[in-house]
C-alpha cells in the first residue's frame, strides 16, 4: 500500500500529523518530543505505517540489485530501543523475516558491540549482540523518529561493524531541520512524515 490517499482515506502523512502529540520540554527543556503512541493505537493507521515502512528497501538500487523475485529486499529488520522495537517487530512480521533489537547499554546479556553517540539532549550508548547480524546480511533499519541522526548513525555503525548491509532506513517522522539524514548518508532514508 502506498503512502498516498486510498479510496477517500487521507494520505498517511496527514493521518500521522493529526494523531501525533507534541510534548514540549521532554525529556529536557527546549526539546519537543513527538509522541506517537496515539498513532500506534489507531489500528488502521498503524497497519498502513507498517506496510509503508516495509516497502522502501526496493527504492535503494543496491537493495533492488540484490533482491530476487518475491524478496523483500532485506533479510532482517533491526529496531532501535524502544519505540523502534514496536515498529521493527511488526515490519518483520509483515515481510516474513526476523527482527533484531539494538539496545541501550547494559541490556544485552551476551557478547556485544557498542557505539556511543550524541543526540539533541545528551549522549548515550547503543549495543548489538555480535552474533545477531551475519556478514552480507541485508538489513532494514527501523525507528520512530529521525532527528539529529545520532541514534540511527550509531545503529548503522553497529550493523556495518558486524558486516551487515543496510539497504534502507525507515522512520515514521523525520525532523528535517535537525539534519539527521546527512548523518546516515549515503543510506536511503524513507520517512512517512517530514516535519
């Protein structure tokens, strides 16, 4: 299903914009948090989001060249803690592939690779089990928001550090003014709503 209006249904970006709630000064002063929980709670909208997030891998010429007939263009979906988990699991189910979590520091029990990053309100560390991505495995990276790009750039570095091939990055919202797309370049970014 495309992002465009279907049978009189508003375009997906309008639905997301209408349901998302801006929360000022969260998690710190000056930051406007985009709360997507009302968006996820709307079943038909959530279904369209999942279908749209699963689709962009074939837009990336590298993914298209590697995909066979009936192939989603990726072998696994990686979701970033925490809202990215909800999306990645649903996208993986839609595509018929597995899902892998990228966790905050100290949450994974086995051997892991770590990456530090900065975001608009501080610094943090992400981790990925070293056996969760195989060399050459095609990965669709999914998260809720692309802001400054620090989180997704760290996730990309973890995936590529294990030899994975990021075929695309799919997000629900891209906050264009924060320039995050440049931080994950040259990877294709597919955003359902730009704000």
